[in-house]
C-alpha cells in the first residue's frame, strides 16, 4: 500500500465529501486511520421553557393563593370579576398540549358559555404525547368565557376558562 501524501489526501477528500467520520485501512502490514474531528463551534439545540405569563396587577385587595390541585386536576385561581360583581375562577391548564372542547371531532363540546358546571364535570381534553387528559372542574358555577379555540396548543398554567362560582 502506498503511504504517500497523495493517498492520504484522497482519504481526506472522502471524509470531507460524505457523512463518513472515520476511515481505517490496513494493507501489507501498514495501517492508516483518518478520523474527522467534530467542530468545536458545532451548533447545539437548546430548549428553554417559557416563563409563566405575568398577570396585570389589580387595584382590589390582594387575593390569597389557591390551594395546589391534585395531579390531573387544574389549578384554579380567583382574579377577575363578573358583571354581577362576583370574582371569577380561572381554570388553568395543568400541562402543555393541544386543547380539545369535545371527545371527538363529531361530538358536541363538553361545555358552552353560560352553562352550569359542577365539581367533577369534564371541561375539555388536553392531548399531550398522544395521551388524552380529561380536565375536570373543581368548583360549581357558570362558565362565563372560553379563552382557547378548539385544537389549539396550550401552555402550562395558561387560563382556559373563566367560571363564575355559585
């Protein structure tokens, strides 16, 4: 085997032209190994979680923190007021995923604006990693607003519904 400079240059060209990272050739007791090094400045994919959205400060009295919801439930927080002066409960997404108002495309939505809901009623489904997660209501009241469109992505802790408690 030739171990001259031209032979080594040909091996280097093979490495540069393709997706091959290493070549090793052994012939007649002579072994040549050429390895392509990884560039130090190779771009890396970095993922950052978005910080929770800030709520506008209120002029009203401070609101006590809501108790932590059990796993699979929603975190609900009183912040807005309805036309009747009652504080509205914000039903928030417990996970990141895709929001669905109905169990299937041809089915009726679980709830509608103006509808009364009870504790344990299913409000929507959030699909995350091919799993359908039913989001249940934790209070009794009337749905005053649905803040997300069907089949739209939602973030963790994003407000989905406003409910006026009974």
